[in-house]
C-alpha cells in the first residue's frame, strides 16, 4: 500500500489558506482512511486540488465508478464542498473524448468566497487548468436611484400624497393619470430618501446605522489614544471597541433571525446562496455582455441595449411570421370585432373598494415601471386618495379609454439558463410596467378568470395558473396512462412539444377573437383590446436605456394579464386533438400520447394528431420546433420493435430514452432511475449550503438549519414523489444518503450515529 502523493503549502490570500495538491493513480487501491487522515492534517481553511481519477455524476461524468463513489463518501464524511461544475477537465487523445477527473474541494467556510472555472487551453498537456479565484465584490456599474423604503417617513407621505378630486376629473384620461403620478412621485421625493446612482458600495446585510456609529466612535477613541496614550484613553478605547463588537454581533443575530423567518419552500438554492454570500460581503457583479450580430461586435452599453431591443422587436414583428400566416392574419384583421354590449353584464360593472384593496394586498413588491411608482407607495395612500384612485380606474373602465403612458414598458433582458450570452435572441424579456396599471390589471384579471371558469371556457386539461390545479395533475395523468399501458401489455408513445417564442409571438387579434367567440362584450374585452394595442418598450442595461421599440405582437412578459390571455388563446389547441389521442397542457408545455398494441396504428394516429396541431398553429401564428420537440416510446416488452417515426413538417421528431416533463424525468421503462440520479446530484450540491452555514458564526443553530434543509432540499425531494414514489425500493434508497447527510449536518451528529437517533433528535 503506497502513501498518498500530496503536497501542501500555506498562502496568504486575504487570509491564510492551505492549498494541497494530490494525485490518486487510476489503478491503485486507495484506502478511505488515508484520505480522511490527509484532511485531518490540513490546517483550515484549505483547498484540495488534484487529479483524483474518479468518475461520478456529481461532477459531470456519464457513469459512476468505485473511485467516484469513494470520493463522494470522502466529501460527505468530512463535510467538504465540491467546487466543480459539469465542465470537463481532461482530454483523452486516443479516444478523442473529454472527462472530469480533476477536482477542486474546499472546506465549507471558503465555499461562498470562491469562484471556479476551467481553462479552455490545454497548454501542451492533457489536463485543462483549474482556476479557483475569490469572488469579485466590487461594483462598477451605475444603477438608477431607488427609494429606500426602510427609511421612509410614511406619515409625511400620506399627507403629501393627497390625490384630489380635481386631479382625476380632468377631461383627458391620460392627463388625469399623469396628475396622480406627479402627486405620488412628488410626495415620495419629499418623504422617502433615494439611493445614489453612483457605483454600488456593497455592504453586509446586517450592517446598519448603529454599527456605523459604534465603528466611528471606536475609531475616534483609537485616534485619541494614539495621540495621547494615557490609561484613561486606553480604557475608553477598549470600552468603545467592546461596545462596537457587541452591537455588530447583535445586529448579525437579528439579521440572521429575519433571514430564517423569510425562508419558505418556494425559495431556490440560487436565492439562498445569494443571501449567504451577501452575509460574507460577496455580491455578484453585473457586467455588460458582449453581443455578436453577424460580423459586428457590440460592447458599448447603449449599443448593447439597442441591439437587444432591435432583436426583441424583430421576434414579435409581423415579418417574423410565415408568409402563409401573414395572409391569414391580414384577411382576418379586416373584420373588426365589435364588443359593444347590448345589455348590462355583471363583469362590466364598476369596481368597488374591496377589489382595489384586495389587488394591493396580493401584489408583491416588484421593480417599478416607467413612472417610478411602487406598490409600497400605493398601499400607504390615505382613504380619500384611494377613493379618488378608484374613481379614476372606473373612468378608464367605463369610458373605455386607455392612458397612453401605460402602453410603454421597461424591458430587463434575462439570459436563459445555459445559453450563449453573445446571442441577442438568448435573452428573456421581462417587462416592467406601471404598478398603477398592474393594479387595475389584477382587478380585471380576477373578473376575467372567474368568468372563464364559470363558463368552462378553458379546457380541463389545461392546468397552468388555475386555482386548485398544479403540475401534479399533468404528472399523475401521464404516469397513470403509462401504467395502464404496461398493465395491458401495450405500447404508449408520447410526444412533448416545444412551442417557439410562444409569449412573444402570440397573435393579439386571435386572443380577442377567442374572447369574442366566448361571448364577452362590453368594458372587459374593450379594456383588454386597449391593453394589447400600441405596445412599446425600452431596454434597460444598468443605467442605460435604449431607444423606443414597437412590440407589434405577443403579450408583455411580466404583466398580470399576460398569462391569462396567453392561456385563453393557446388552450384552444387541445380542442383539435382526435378522441383517440390524449393530451394535457401546462401553460405552453404541451404533451400528447397514444397507446395500443400495434405500433404502426399508433404512428398513424399520432401523425394525424400532430398534423392537426401543426395546422392549428399555422392558422394562429404559433410555431412548433421539431428539433426541440421529443418523442418517448414507453414499453416494457422484451421483443424487438422499431422506434416510432413521426414528422413535423417533414422533419422527424427525435426519439429519446427519457424526457424531463414539468420537473420530473420519465424514462421509457418508468424506473425513474434517471430522475433519482438527477435529483441526487442537485441535492448533493445544495448540501453545500448547509455545510457552509454549519461552519460559520452567522448563528445557524439546529432549528435554523433544519428549516433551511426542509425548504431547499427536502422540498426538492418531495416534489413529484407521488409519481416517482412507485420506483423500486433499491432505486429510492439512493436518496436516503442525501437525507441522512442533511440531518447529520443540521444536528451536528457524528457520521457513525445511528439513523434512528437522527430521526429522533431532528423531529
């Protein structure tokens, strides 16, 4: 048994850090005890780098070998954090394949402070360099000033923000809205301080005025002592230093308690990591992307904003549709839709105060639109101002006129996960519209949804954003269909469609035509018509704004009504499915399936259904991507059979062995092994959060850690368990190690503690 090949050195990088390089030969038998002993000998904090020659899905390998499982146990048993992502670190020249053999492992206290990257040049070697660096915390980008609501004088605001009757009774609706906006903004400017537009100086979230004042007093006493080093001055300095330390610790504890109380099951690992890093003074620095369009490179901020704006405008432009649909569109839009109501309908009545109050209570604090008004300001209006605001909303509703300033949106481009940042089409446009407008939208949406459900306008197989429905309806329905096919010894072929640019290219006239066919008349459909027309936007990048662009079609992503209007239009696609083909829809995630004993019959039936869906899309402005759509053949028969061949406009849909649908991976034999492995990998990485918090002085006790574990990791395991819970016990047991590791970290138990004792002390 040969000793480990390792060398370590301590370097001073902001603090003393031990860097250890290790090499594990691929064919040597490495004892687990030797690895544990190596860690025990390293002074903390430390970074462990080297060629471990192990394969595991945890760091991006396709398979997991015995060495990989040994390293997994090594990381788990010693409460260490893996810095690697799925990037390949080794090039095997004989087979011309890439692998992940080189790992970067660190002690938990370093995890939130470090960034990990893999170099793109081999430098005449067969291993890529691993680059571990401190996360950058210096901001150089200017941002628009924002209101500091934690320092607001709300009593003064309520007095100044007096929306009078004369403001809302002017003849022109646009002028009346502008009067209200000016009144609220002027009151906010005089009662709520603003942040500076200068580059941000990031601070820890627990740092407050008391910490700042005590720190100033400590410095003051220190300077006095340095000039006059008497015993009295030394005592005064020590007192000031102790007081400042006590205030900082109290502030840290209070900030931590507030943070823990804000954690819910909906919080993501990314949001939690952001808070943990902020507590250490580490913030993600925004940087402008470099865009490439053809042979032109755009790097100036204003140029980037205009390039993104032009690309987003082109997506929703009339020319983005096919020539056949443009002809259909032009012919249909020659017929105006007359929404005039001949009789009084309940949903057209004037809004009442409880509807306005409910809309404000349901609104989350989001970024303001172009007018700068936030929901926080609207909630602090006095009763008289709210009454006059309700009167203005009812004027817009009954006079059927729409304020011109509400047509504009500020678009924040968000890069889609895993996409190339240099391509302008890889950004998702999030529209920031007026909070005044969104409040009225929320009131209108409540009535619209009630009428749609009451009249049964939305097909029952559409589960997206509907009360009493969720993704579980679609998941359980699909699993039931597959199980029934297995019981009957049948084949089941399912197709999962990808609808390209669904929101941005939704046909507005098609939405209104659907509402017209549903029988909607009067104020409600006319408001929706005004809401969808003449939309414009500007792209904001930092403190730079693009020119104005026209959004010719589509619904603005980020507004309250957009999802409902999109569902109204797209859900009609389900009405064109043949009776022998089953389908379900979650917003724009469309899935259809057909089962039987004869594969040729299934192919013909599904091909007929696909042709009908494509025909509907061609007539309504949508486009299904054959390259991104997927087909799965669910079957447990041992006999040899060919995969189904189904086409979308003469392009074959790729047939795959497994598919991720609404967060759950379905494989062709319904073993759920791919889903369990994927879930285990994600949870392993999320355990790093617990490892970091358990090793820091933020105040993470057992109760706090268990709450975080339940919100971030256990909620992820629980999602879809009613579907994948039917997997074999041997498959499900792969999640037990995650659960037990999480409980050990939260409770501080030894790795040799019995599992039953973990359940008892964490109950």
